[in-house]
C-alpha cells in the first residue's frame, strides 16, 4: 500500500477540513508513519478516521484527535513535554517531531516496553518512555513546558498541575468515564485558566489521581 499517499489523504480530508491550521502540526502528521504503530493486520486501516485497538484494552487515538490535541499545545520546538499515556507511542512520535524532549509515562508495562523499543528503532531519540502511574507525573523531571493527557480523566490530577511550569499549557480530556471534553489549562504567575474545546471519548486514565481499576 502507498502509505505516504494515505497520510496525505488523511491530512487533506480529515484534518484540514476540521480546522487544523498549524503548519508544523500538519507537517508532523504527514511525516510520522502511523501504520508502524499498529499491528500488521491493522496497518491497512491506520489512516482511517477512527481509533484502533492496540491490545491491553488500549487504543491508538483517531488521527484528528491526535492533531487537535497537539495543536492545542502550541509547540514551537524548544519545549520539554510530559505525555501521560504512551499507548502505541504514536502521539509521542508526533510530539518528538515538534518539541525538544518528550517524557512519556505508560501504566501497562508491556505497552511501555513495546513503545520504547519501537520509538528507538524509528529514530525518535528525544522520547523517554517510563513505566508508572502517569497521574502522579514525573516530579524528578519537572517542571514541564507542556503536559498532554491521552486518556479520559475525571479531573486534571493535582500533581500534573503542580509540575506544569509557568506559562505552560496542559491539554486533557476531562469528564465522565465514557464521555469527555478537551480542556486546555494555561498556567501563569496569576494562576491557572481553563478553556473548553471539542467533545471526545478516550479510554479511562487509571491511577491514584484518576479512575480506579
């Protein structure tokens, strides 16, 4: 299959018509080989307008959702980013193209190991995959310029707010277990402000400051 052509069609028919405008985000979506982040039997569907299963009850997010969350981060290229929920590693790869350094936490060890090896083999050397409870963040590497949560959470975990640096941005799907809304937090010297964006549905964020098992 011509995966390069499928990526071009994904950008032109799924992302641009829905309002994704950041040229760096569009370029990253064109560049990162999404089909290599799903199992071989699913690769022919990698650029479809949907989430796909990756095992262990987890999914690789719909391309549009990856693009919109990434665009909301307003990455310029010099940021240190924390991702909560590595999954397949695809979102981390997109972030790696757009930011200086990415720390990604995955609760499921099998997924973390697979993503770590896969990202390294594809040359994304600025991504560090850690196995652990992402709701607790990574205090030893804080503060972060940007934080992205790629699973649905009942509220933004307080440790992540604390680990967000001044003038930082955090993007997360917040709401009920089976229905959320993307929110963007901005942290300044005056406090934290919230903006509400598109409705969405993510797998639940499980952890100390998220949903229970």
